[in-house]
């Protein structure tokens, strides 16, 4: 068996620049969308004001934060040709060695602050579930090697039974 | 925790007709390929002549075969507009409760008989690795619910370090 990772190990391997190919499957219409983007992930300080603010919103103790980071992305979709850019702050708060909460100032399915629950499987897949008012998101991320990772994201109806979109990203590290 | 599946449980849930959306990421060129297909999976008898023949090729005892099945697919790619059709026989041979060998009469990366090694993770993801002469394939399949499943397939260089293509299928059960 491989050595198991905790959230700190996972964030360490995520830091850096990535070139991402993302395919979105809109299941109801059997429609494909292709998005090419660059993603930059960098550490931020646990005492960063934005980290402290997020902890306040979710009534979490900032002393329990581990490896907060920020993601910046810049992508182009073949659907509408639109360029999307954004940045989000992610704040892990472990509740066990291989599980915890993840606060973020902007969710994937809706653009409001969100809190998700994560855990790691025994083969170091990071699994994140986030429940929103009208939707639920489930994300799995795993590394093929230090320079290639895969991410599958599902957007479900809020009850969690129906899948609305399924998307897949292959991410290659950029030097 | 959910109840863990063995290969018989997994094959039972796979039997039937599926509509598949598959996105192939050719990583070197950042090229996207979209394939829409239908897949029909059905049980075959452990005493089927094709099962016995495959066991002979790989010097396996046919008495140890569990839940052999066949897959038929019919797909169209947006890359070359080509219609691809095919059929393959898959023959599981457990070596433990959650692991074993999978014989098939036609591989994914090369069109020759192939033998792969599978195991199930604790969250019922089926993981299959197959080593070919000039490539290695790694496939993960998991069910979101009884009617939706996801499949990620990687084709690697034979050494296993480089990823050549990464593909993702979302599969919806057809009535």
C-alpha cells in the first residue's frame, strides 16, 4: 500500500501552476462542453484576514486551520467562447486525520461562500461533498503522479439523487 | 460505511443498456474528442465456449470464473465522424474477496486478448490495471446511483509514468 496523505500532504502537491482540460457533460441533453484553462494554486497564511473572516462566517476556530490556499483560474469554454476568470480561498479544517471541513469564499455550483466535507480514501483520493440550497456537488481528485492529476465533479439535484452535470478535468503541471 | 461489493455485485449492477458520453483528452496536444455511444452488457454462461477458450489462453481454471459477461458498443466520435462498433467478452477470476484477474478477448489499448488485475476500494470503486507490450491502461469505474456511473480511463506509456490520454465516460442507464 502507498503511504496515506492528510490534507497538508494534498495541498503541498497541489501548489503550483496547472494546465487544465475540462469536459463537461450536460446529461439531460447529452451535450459536451470543453474548457481549457490555467490554474495557479498558492499557499496563504493562516492569519490572512480572508481566512479569519471565513472562519467567522462558519463559526470555526482559526487555530484549527491547516494549509489554507488560494486558486486563481483563467479559462475559455468552447460553448459560448466566454473567458472565465476567478479566484477563491480554500480553508481546510481537519476533524480527523483523513477528514474535515473545507471552507471556501466562493462555491463551485453557486457563487456564495460554502462549506464542504472532505475525506481521503485509502488510495489517496480526495473526496469533497458540498450541499447548497438548490444543488449538491461531489468532487473527487487524485494524482496519477506528481505532475498529472484528475478531477471528477458532479452537480446533483439538492436531494442528491439526480445528476445534472458530470465533468472531468485532466490537469498537467506547468513549469 | 456502505456495504462493500465483490465482482458479482458489480457485474449485476452493470448488466443492461447504457447511453455513454465519453470525452477523450489527448494530453500532448490538449485536444478534446467527444464520443457518444450505446453500450449493452449481458451475462454469459461460465461454460460458454469463448470463456473456456480465454481461460486456456491464460492458463486459468474455468471453475474459478465468476460472473462472465459481454459488452457490445456502438459509438460515434466527433473527431473523425467514424462509427465504431465492437464486442468483447470479460471473464473475472477472483483471487480474493475484493480483487482478482480480468481476462478479455479484446483489450482497450490494443486489440489483442489481455489480462488485467482488478480490485475494489472501500467505497466500491472498481480499479483495473492492464499492462500491454507498449502501453498500460488504468481504469476506475464507480456508480453514483443504480442508473448513473462514471468511468475514468488512462492510457500510459508502458513504463507507467507518462499519461498519453485520459478519458471520462458518464453512463446513464437506458430503459
